[in-house]
């Protein structure tokens, strides 16, 4: 049986403390891998700084394809991002379940929170708390797949 694919969505452009945020995305990917899932973390392939030579067209086609072949999208909404919004809309159009993550104190738009394919919404205190909660939600999601 093929591993289920998880797309890790999160802002990469115009964020404060990008290294810390990217490490958070990587820790989400690691958790997925520990749970027996295959993860795709965009910045490991098309980082706007490290891979600045990759054209916008190529980034769009790559990320859109990776969303399309995914079984689940885990999205960090704590940093506003047009790209994340587009990934969520595209996932919803393909009926791909979403798990949304953001800090408890953040005021997040109701629009993405209202997407019908949202499987879970995780409000967290810090990144460690997010990973702990996501661990439980991923297990619940996996159980529904089999």
C-alpha cells in the first residue's frame, strides 16, 4: 500500500523569523513521517531565498501538483499568505481534507476556517503544543482513511 501524502502549507515570503517558522514546517513533516505518512514541505524544494532561480511559473506548477496528489493538507495560518490561501482553495476544489493550525491569540479570517473540507482546526500556545495536538489529530484522520 502506498503511503498517504501530506502537503505542508505555510507562508514563506514576508514572514518574521523565517528560520524558526520553516523549522516548524519541518517538524510537522517529521511528525507525518513518524506517523507513516509521506510529507511534502515546499521550502525544501522551492524556497524563495535558497531557490530564487526557480521561476514563479515552476513554483506554481510544482506546488499545485503536490497539493493535487496529496491526501491531506496541513496549513499554518499564523502568517497571512496569498499562496497558502490559494493552496487551501485548490485543495478544497479537489475535496482534499485540511487541518488548520494557528496561535490561540491570532484573529484568523473566517473564510478559510469555513472551508467544508476542514477536518480539524488546531489553536495552539506554541509550536510544541501545535505538534502535540497535531499528533492526536493525525491519528484520528489516519483511522478514517482505513
